[in-house]
């Protein structure tokens, strides 16, 4: 690998899927102040995400609607208004 081209803040981070509760330990440069414990009893930075491969319909085969900001309702209202 080439020297001096990689970010200095690259480290292991725990990503937690809030939909399924699944957790992943992945290398990342994302900034966070939260800390979470991994299965090895060590603490790592923690990032909570709404969707991951553990809860996304493409990977799970289950169709679910995740609408935290009312986007689906807004879209349906716009479509109904456009049809008039």
C-alpha cells in the first residue's frame, strides 16, 4: 500500500441497525460521539442507522415500509394533487 494516502481517523466502528437490532463492526472514518460495546468486550464508536442489509427488503425478501419523516404520505398527496 502507498504511504501517506490513507485517512488518519480510520478505525473500527460499530454500526447498529435500529430496525432489526443487528450490529456490524466495520472500519470507517465517520465521526460520532456515541460509544458502544462489541462482543469482544471492547468499546468502539457507535453509529445508529435506519437501514442495513439486515433490514433492507432487497436482502431480507420482506417488504416493509420505513417512513420516519412522513415522506410516503407527502408523495401520495402530491400524486393525488397532480392527477386533478
